[in-house]
């Protein structure tokens, strides 16, 4: 006659989650739910065309069982082409404000939001070129102005 061990798992839902599995005489494992999230940007105020990284993502408590998060960009930013999001990288496109959310995969109600200010591209330098360096009264001169960056 053989005796087989039966594995039993159950979940209790409440403010504190407890997942207990009794397998091969192991002790139950306590599940610790995420309660809050924090993060920073590599830069809070950027010019259009710059790349920003979501950094220092922390899920609390520090011993939370599942610390996996997703990154979300507000629909206004998407619809108005202010920025795009790929993983934890934000590519800014034009002036505006972008709300970024870092949300727990385990519990979507646990999230953190921050606003990123996308500033217009500023002129860094300008150069003036004249069609003729020597002019007298009554002459016509063409002036060309080049701005850097040329997207400003």
C-alpha cells in the first residue's frame, strides 16, 4: 500500500493576503501585498525631443511578494502627440504636460503618478549671414538667420 502526499493551497482575501500551501511538509508562505509605489524621472522639465527615463521605482513594503509594475502614459499625451512611452523610456515630442503612472501588476489600485513638463525647444544660438559684407546707402542686402537647433 502506498501513501501519497496531497498538496493543498488556498487563498484568503482581505486587507492582508495569506497564501498557504502545504506541500511536502513545508510551512505556509505568507503573501505580502504591495501598498505603495514611488519613482522619479531622470529630469522633471525637459525640452521637446528629449528622452526621459522613469527611475528609482520602489514598491513598498520592501518585502512585498510581487514588485512587478507597469508604466502608463495619460491618454491626453498620447492623443495630442506630446510624448510616447516604451518600457520605462519617455520620448517627448512637443510642448505640454504628461502624466505618467507606475502601477502595481498585482493590485492596479496601488500606483504612483507624476507630471512631466515638456518645454518648447529653446534656441541655443543664432548666426547671421549677409549677402554682401560691404554696402552703401540705398543698396539691398539679404540677411539669413540660422538657428540652432533648427527645430526651435
